[in-house]
């Protein structure tokens, strides 16, 4: 059996590969990469085969996917969603033409209910996969915890204030490590064909709780200042945040305030057991 992974040199893909290696499966693991040298270096001294495949070069993909019992298709990081639609269609068509037996796709949690434009891209890709008739598993990932909890919060900690327009909105985020563990479980076991999983946390957190956790971890008193969307934009401008990134972040925060990430699920917990705590995620982020 061969497990082929796209985006294997990326942050999530690397963790999935690591989890699979730790399982010592009989399956062959094949990493598909656009930068062959980078991938060969990363997987040197392992049994992992590296194959060239570029989402923008459709003909490279069919060969790269040959012989796949399972293909883990990790979504592209392309920012222009129109280009991403084309890249994803290239991947799905190549998977069909290569005779992939089972495709697993990293989609977006509760995509039909989402107000974020990125959900449309993921739904579009899910439909393309259904059109291909390849047995599928849709692994609908949460927003990563690392998107919100990273070393970038250090200046806010120093000021003792996290300013957001998330209100008391709950976040069902998961860190990449837990997502990779769950994905590796699905890849390593049978019985997941034509299923859709929402890999979100079983309990949400909010920015008030994040501030409290940071205070406990660092010993610095930090509070959450909940502001309006307009005030958030003013705050971003004052701190010199680029306008485009500020607008994107404030829109995501607003969606969170309005319930975008409030829904929980046990799909991931059932596969991995214990989920990483908010405290551990904060500690790891501040170590970096
Ligand atoms: P990442 O570290 O940026 O990894 C992206 C992977 O895609 C890398 O291996 C990259 O290869 C590969 N790639 C990019 N363009 C390619 C192309 N044209 N052809 C072939 N491979 C290509 O992202 P991540 O953190 O692992 O996340 C995985 C995916 O989740 C992202 O790509 C994005 O779609 C999505 N995402 C989700 C969240 C969330 O909060 N849920 C946040 C950010 C992104 P190189 O090593 O050569 O660059």
C-alpha cells in the first residue's frame, strides 16, 4: 500500500509524515513536492520516496500520484482563490487519471455554515472530488490555533492588553500537531471512505480566557479589551499593521464574534484521545 502526501514539506504535511513514521506502517510513504531538493533534504535518511509535483503543472501530478492507495491532498497555500480553484482542479483530475483509490482532502470546518470566503474554495474542491467518483474523506480542519496564538502576541503581553473585536466569541481552533495526529489516524486505518469529519476542538476558548491563560503562564497581568470592528481597525493602524492584513484579520475576528468558530465536535477527540490544552499551546507559542 502507498500513501502519497501533497504539501509534505509544509508545516502540517511535515507533522503528518512524522506521525505516520512513528506508526511504523507497512505502507510506503511518498512525498510530493514542487521543490525536489528541499524535500530530499528534509526526508534524507528516511525511507520516504520523493516525487516532483507542482499544482501549476498538471502533467507533473498524474505521474506523481501513480500507485496511490491513499492520497492526502493538503490544500494549496495560494492566496488568490481563483488560482487555487484551478490548482485544486488540477490535483483532483490528476488523481482520477492516475487511478488513486482513496483521496483525503483537508477542507474547512462546517464549510456550508461559514461566512468566510475561503469556505467556498473548500466546498468547490469537495464537489470536484465528488465529481471524480474517487472514494473520499473530507477532513474539515478548524482554523489553526497558531493563527491566533503565536509569538506575535508578545508586544500585547508587554502592554498587558489583547485588543480584538472577537467579543466573547468562542474559538474551536486546533493546533497543527493534533490535526496531524488525527489525519495520520485516518490515513493509517480503514473504514473512513466517503465520510466527512470536522476536526475542531471539543470545547471552545475565547480571548478573555486566552488573556487569563497568558497571565497564568507568564505571570504578567494581561486582559482582553473587546472593541468594535472600527476601533480594531484604528488599533491596527496605530500599531503599523499593513492595511490589507488588518482588514483580513479584523474581518475574521468579526466572524468569530458572530459565531463562525463557535461549533464544537468530538470527531477529532475520538481519534486522538486527549486534545492539547490552551495552556500548552500558549507555552509553546511563547517558547519560539
Ligand atoms: P504551509 O506550511 O504553507 O505548506 C504548504 C505546502 O504546499 C508546502 O509543502 C508547499 O511547498 C506546498 N505548495 C505550495 N505551492 C505548491 C505548488 N504550486 N505545487 C506543489 N506544492 C505546493 O501550510 P500549512 O501550515 O502546512 O497548511 C496546509 C494548508 O492549510 C495550506 O496550504 C492552506 O491551504 C491551509 N491553511 C490553513 C490554515 C488554517 O488556519 N486552517 C491556515 C493557513 C493555511 P513548498 O515547501 O515548496 O513551499
